C-alpha cells in the first residue's frame, strides 16, 4: 500500500514538474451576467488565440479564469443553454500580464430561459443533476437556521427528527462551499448554520469524485446538499450559546463558534443535554477520494449516536477546519467526539408468517456509546492539468449494551412458553483508512486519465454475556409448567477486515460532442474472524461436551478467513449536445469468493467464482433550461455476510441455532432510476417525480425451521441459500408545488408508492431439506397535502395532512395480519405578538388503524419567547413539549416476519432557555444585519 501511494505521488510530481516551469504565461479573468444583471453559472467558456485553445466553466459566482495564456490576441466564446452564443476579441497591452474583463451580458432565449422570476418567487435552477435554490428572498425570522430555510424549499422536507429528504430521497451528506462539513454530517450543518449567511442551496445527485472529474456517471448516486455561503460573510465570526433547564430534570447546554477569513474557516461545536438532541451522526464518514465498494462483512462496528426513540443523554464536541494555502492547495477536515446514554423500552408482537406462531415481547434496552471520528482532506491542483486528492480517516467506537427481554411465545394461539433473556455486550471497534485520486487532463479536447485508490482497516472486538431462562407450559393446561431451560453463554468474537481497491479511467474524445471511455475497477474485501463461546448451567458449572448432550452446541471455537475480490473492465460511448446527453456501453466483472472455515474437528473450503456482464446506460433529455428527464442503470455484486457463510452451528442457546452456507454465491443487483424535474418558475410551479427499481439475482434468503420440542418449547434453526427467482422492489415519488402572491401562499402535494417483494423458506420439520416458499408482498401508499401561509416574517401558518396505507400479502394461507393505515393532520405556526415577542405551536394528531395495539397520540408543543439586548442578541424562551404526554412511536416492519412495535419517546416537560447570539463580519455592523443571527439547534417543539 505504501509503495502504491509513493508511486502515485511520484507520478503526480513528475507530470507536474515541466508544467510548473512552463507556467509563465498571462491570466485572463471575467464574469458572466444576464440582461437582468444576474449571475450566469456553469456556462462553457473558451479562449482561442494563435497560441492557445483553452476551455473552462463559469463558477457558481459566474467567474471564469484562464491561466498560462500565451497569445497576445484572443477571442472569448461563451455558450450556455438558454442564452444566445457570445464571442468577443481582446488584446493584451505591452507589458500587461493580467486582464480583468468587465462583466459579459448574455442575452436569454425567450422560450428557454425559465429561471427568470417575478419578484418574490424563489429562484430555482435545474442544472443536470443539480437543483439550485436561491435563499435571500425567503421570509425567515431573525435567528433562523439552515433547517428553517430548507423547509421553505419546494420538493424538500424536514421531519421532526431533523432528517432531510429532497425529491423523495434522503439527503445523506452536507457540504459547505463544496467541501464536507464535519464529515458530511447532515444535522450538524442544517441545525447549527445560521440561515442569514447562506446565498444558495444545491440538491445534487452525486456520483462521486470520479464522475465530477471525468463526467463518467455510473453506479448509484448519493443525494447530497451543498450550502453556498454568501461571499459578504467570508470574513468575520459568529457564535451562539444556549443554556436551559426544565421539569423532569431536563437540561441543555450548547455552544457554537465559527470564524471565517478569505482562506480559513474554523468551527467549534459543543452539546450537553438529556433531550435526545444529538450533535453528530457517527454513521456518516466523509466521502473520501474513492467510494468504498460494499461488503456483507461490514467495516468493523461503526455506530450511530443516539436516535429519536427512547431517552438519550448526550455529550459531544467537535472541531472543523478548512484552510486554503493557495488557489492550488487546500486542506480541510474535522474531529468529532460523542457519548450518548440511551434507554429504550419497546413492546412488540411478531408473527412468523405462514407458521401460526407469534411472540409478545417487552424489552428494556440501555446502551452507552462512545465515538471518535477524525478526517482530513488534502486537495492539490498541481497544475492546470493535474489534480491530486488524499483523504486519511480514523475512528473508534465503543458500545456497552444491557438488554432485558421478557417474551411470551404462542403456538396455534396457545401459550407455549415464557422466557426472560438478559444480555450484556461490550464492543470496541478502531478503524483507519486512506483514499486518494489523481486526475490528468491530457489535452484541451477532453482526453483524460484518472486513477483512485482506497485502503480501509477495521477491527471489532465483541464480548457477550447472555442468559436464557425459559418456562414451558402444557398446551392443555396453561397453568401447568412442564419444563424449564436455564443457560448462560459467554462469547468472544474478534472480527478483522480490510478493504482495498482502485479505479482507472481513460477518456478519448471522438468528436466535438462525443467520447469513448475505458475503465477498470478492482476491489477486494478480506475478513479474518474468530468466534469462541462457552456455556454454563444455573449453578455456574461449565456445560459438558459429552456426545448426546443437547447443550453441547453452546461450546464452540471457530475461525474463518475469506475474501471477496472483483475485477471490472468496461467501455462506454458518451454523447452530449444541446438537449441530449447519453452514455451506452458494457462491462464484464469476474468475482471470486474464497477462503476457509474451521473448528477443532471440522473444516470447510469456500470457493465460488462468478462472471457477470453489466450493461452501462445513462440518458438525459433537457426539455428546457429548467426541465429535464434522466435515466440511469447500474449493477453491482455483493458477497455474503460473515454469519451467512460460516458453515458451523452458532447457538446463543440450544433453542436457537444459525448455520451458514459456504456454497453461497454473491448477490447481483440491477438498479434503474428515472427522474423528471420541471418547473414554471415565473408562476412558482415545481414538479419532481422519481421512479426506481431494484432486481436482485441470487438473492441470499433465509431458510427458517421452527418446530416444537416436548419439554423445551420451540426450537429455531436458520440457514441461508441463494434464491433462483428474482427478488425486486419498486419505489416512486412525486412532489407538485405552487407558490402564489409573492410566496405568501404555498401549496405542496406529494405522494409515493413503494413495493417490496420478500422471499423466505420455512419448515416445521427439523430434518427438512427444503421448506415451503413464502413470498411476502409489501406495498406502502402515501399521500400528503401541505399549505403554507407566510404574508411576512412575522406570521407563518402551516396546516397539512399525510395519509399512509400499508398492505401486506403472503403466499401462505396461514398469514392472518390485516393491513394498517395512518392519517396525520398537523398544524404548525408562529406569530409575532410584538416585534420582539413570538408565540409558536406545533400540533399533530395521528389516527392509526389495523395495528395489534392501536394508539392515536395527540401531540401539542408550544413556546413563547422574548428577544432582548442590543440587536436582539438575547432570547428567553419558555417551551412546553408534549402537553398531553402522549408521545409514542408505532411502527410495522415486514420481511419473513411481521412485527408491530411500540417504542417510548421523550415525554412531557417544560423548559426555560436563554440564548445569546453574536455575529460580526467585515464591513457590517453586528447590530444592523438584514436578518438576525442564527444559532444552535433548539429542541423540537
């Protein structure tokens, strides 16, 4: 790995050396605007002279720059969809080495330039895979956050837990000015960044750095949010401090400081509370320089801090730094620490579909998680043609779990047994990795070379202490106990894994609008695992391994080492002209799954080889500057997980056994997605629609044997196999929005249809080699209608309603559960009673139907706050949360089992908080800003 990295750095330096010497030319810079003096971003700009043919694109600020210009006379040509072509000649005066050209004014084509707006309607631009929203005209109060601005954007939703979805897909990463902020953590940015410093927000279908540099958009996209800071806020500082205390001993202390200069940005965040308000999501890692390929074995125990279920005490602190040493060398990264203590109580009923079996369960779970995350990025524009990026990453997760599960098991609607399971788990999971990429533009016509790599290493050490205490009852006399089981197991599992890979791309232009790309990808996931367990009886004596002892399965010692490697070689042809853009091609992908598994007395060889042919297809048609439709197809292979491939019995107690299958083939998944985006932004209309489908060949499914054993109750044995029938899912979403009367009235109508096909095999015979095939079809329908009335910053009313219907059908006749539905009307609003006094409320009622235990919570949250001090820097808020104390979470999950669950959430409390905010930016009076300063996330009303 070290030699490979040195080779990449050496190659970059060798290529850049002659360019560094040769860069003695001149510089040309200019700006593009339309006839309304608005910035034109993303336009194609060319400089042509007797010694030069150079090309670039206008930045988001409409600025273009050419370095190393050799010609004394040259022509600037500009082309952009929706505008008339532009060309003009320029000349350097003797001795002049830098030219700044006054703004070019591009003339719009009347029937294409649809982002022209009437005053007050949000400016929205569709640019290929990006939907861009201007934010300066949003009607936001002083102290509004980025999250508040997102709620005003058409096609964007923010739920009560702070999760953000755009056009029906969840936002998974956030960047500020194009760079990851705290590793891309979504809520960290949206719930802490003040809205008044934001110039625009971009929702992007991101295909990774390789796609951004080469234009090769293959694989699945990731929905990300890029927040552009207004340039006038690039020098200064802002800070927020909030303290609060309430009933039920609720408390909150949060703080933020951000300092900015032209070249440096530093942010410090801290948070301490017992109100489920997590600052960081430790499931999120920075994007790095290469996308990691999937693997069933995992990456060593990453975890997410907290969650909305249960009650969580949170403590966290973080630092984010970005510094531009020059226009060519930029460094940014972050460190985050978090500790959360969560207690969750869950009541659930599980039906084993097709077997007339069910379990009533009450769980009390306490988990304490400690997380560290350190990431850095180095970006070096070695020359105009060479670019290098390196991303090292480090992390450490520690998790301690204490779980108590009390359950009643029913067979044919008759009590079979009751049991109590206790579980104490401890885990430590350090990890580190590095990724890098190098890109070289070989000429100005599009010839390009790209290479990237990654290496990740993770170790997970897990210790388990579990006790099963079961009482079995006579089915003919429910008051009579006929047997009992008591078993304790102590287990140590050590999992080591590493992943490495590289991607290479060579692009050759075939004409003005077409090109050919050759690609090669290599990826390997390697797993080295050991698993040791010993069983003990009620008196603490070790369980005997004697032949015939049914409890002997609790004693085992396994080692297994296997790897999954794939090579992918492909070629695709791309065409891009005016309204049409497409790519077609194909790739071949051989895969190898190999390794060994062994115990004291047994061993198994793992050796599976597959060969896949993968079509490459992407199509985009631009109806106009603001409307387009795209289609994308991708495919990938995924290896089995650790538990699925180990060919030995793994039993936490003698009634529950898992046996893997070393002959499993990797899954192969096909994915297709169609997106349509359109708008008449002069009239405030927007329409987003998406439909996606996944089809998996050789899907790894479970074979579940559940059978009664006299005196012991029900035994369960789980095995795995590849399904010969394709397994698929289809998801669709649409959003239709309309803004009227200077954004005073906003109507949003949205809906979705999601379908999933699940397959599992079940049997009630312990000796069965084949089971009954159960196909479970699950369809979820959703419709929503929301209205927003905002005549000014001082009044906002948001009524709305959402209805969902969950349909589950099984191919087996024993399935008995009905369909479920949920109807949720809401009313959210706030009003300025005086210029400095604000009252707000969030009211919702949920009507659930069809669940085993149905509750219809009525949630009322309200607050009143008073602004004070010079410039309204201070705010005192009195908040009431869940006045009726009915907060609860009801959920249904469907697979080979159907589970209805009811989980506790943060209940009624009252809190008094004081918030102090300060902003000072160059050239601005901190007391006279257009919109007041933002602050830390306040708890949900």
